[in-house]
C-alpha cells in the first residue's frame, strides 16, 4: 500500500487555499502523526486522501495509479473516523457495528465486529447502549467502526479530542496496537499524543508542509 501526493493543493470555493504544494509518500506499515494547529489543513488533507474531496491542484496516486480512478478499491481498503462522527445513541455497541458493517458491505461481519471490539478493548461494553458510554468509550466505538474489515489505510481525525489526560495515554497504546501492517494516519494538535507512538510525523501549518520525518528528527529541530 503506497500513496504518493504530488504537488497537492486545495482551494475551497470560498477562495480559501487550505493546502499548498504538498509532496510526500505514505507507505505501509507506518503510524503517522499529522500535527498542526487548528485551521492548518489537517482535515482537508484527510478529506483528499479518502477521496471525499477532489484536489484543485496536483494529484494523489494509490499504488501508482490515480486515486480518483480507484474509488471503489479505496473504499474497500479504507477505515475513516471523521472529526465529527455521529453515533446512534440508542443502539448497543454491537448493533451499531453491525449496522456499519452492513453499510460497508462486509461479509463475515460477525468475525469483523468481534475483531474490532477486541482491538479497541470494548468486550465488556458490546451490549451497552452507546448513550451510556463515557467520552473515551464513545471514541473507541468510533475507532472500532473504522477498523471493521481490517482496512489497510486507517485515517483518524483528532481521535483524542475531548479526552482527559489519562484516557489520552490509554489511546496511545491502542494506536500502537492497531498500527501493524497498515498505514495509520492520526491527526492531532497535541504533540504528546503522537510523539511517543508514531514512527513518523508530518507537520502542516497554513496549508504548507513544514516537516516530514521521524519524531527524533523533529526534536533535534526544536
Ligand atoms: P484543520 O483540520 O487543521 O483544523 P482544516 O483542513 O479543517 O484544518 O481547514 C483548513 C483551512 O480551510 C481553514 O482555514 C478552514 O477554515 C478552511 N476550510 C475548511 N473547510 C472549508 C470549506 N468547506 N470551505 C471553505 N474553507 C474551508
Ligand atoms: P470507565 O469509564 O468505566 O473507567 P474505561 O473506558 O476507562 O471505563 O475502561 C474500561 C476498560 O477498558 C478498562 O479495563 C480499561 O483498561 C480498558 N481500556 C480503556 N481505554 C482503553 C483503550 N484505549 N484501549 C484498550 N482498552 C482500554
């Protein structure tokens, strides 16, 4: 699995240039932290990688071919947790994941759901209604739906927002656990969330790529 971003740029219809001349390659396996202040362009980059947005400049290729000609293949390989993600409060965790796996057209859904629940440590919550869960547990349900069907590319947009410091630490273990054999791209504006678990950091600001390298290299720069 490899993505190449070539002179990628995004200008919204409002005229706002959210990304400018982004060049990079993403390869599996990799746990990549996407860092940048609010408004830097993180969600825009994730929207382009999930083909939910179309670039206004440059291109993205997946395994050597244009991403936009492979939208169906991408859907099958992609797990995505958007920044604002609605959970169905009255469903139980299992019912919700069952619903999401039907939406994604996953066969052998029982096994996929069991695996996603195990990966996120939600075994004892699978029969609980989502409205009864804590903030951290709800975030884990969001991550669990992204994990359904063992995606090769996992994109998590600010998955630790609203969590207390102790929950954030637990989430770091979760990310390390789910990062094997795939690309995980994790956005945050808090460097502590990613510097210890990620093997690669990408920093963007004002739509521009400021840094792309290992956490150790970033520390040397600081
Ligand atoms: P981040 O995820 O890093 O907070 P975003 O990608 O959401 O940043 O936004 C980057 C910039 O693009 C911001 O200035 C934001 O206001 C602007 N922006 C985001 N979405 C839109 C949109 N749909 N239309 C116009 N401007 C947008
Ligand atoms: P509570 O809100 O009842 O304290 P928690 O969500 O904090 O529930 O924890 C419930 C169980 O899930 C605990 O056994 C805890 O160790 C485990 N747990 C919490 N966070 C994670 C995580 N990110 N990944 C895996 N297991 C977790």
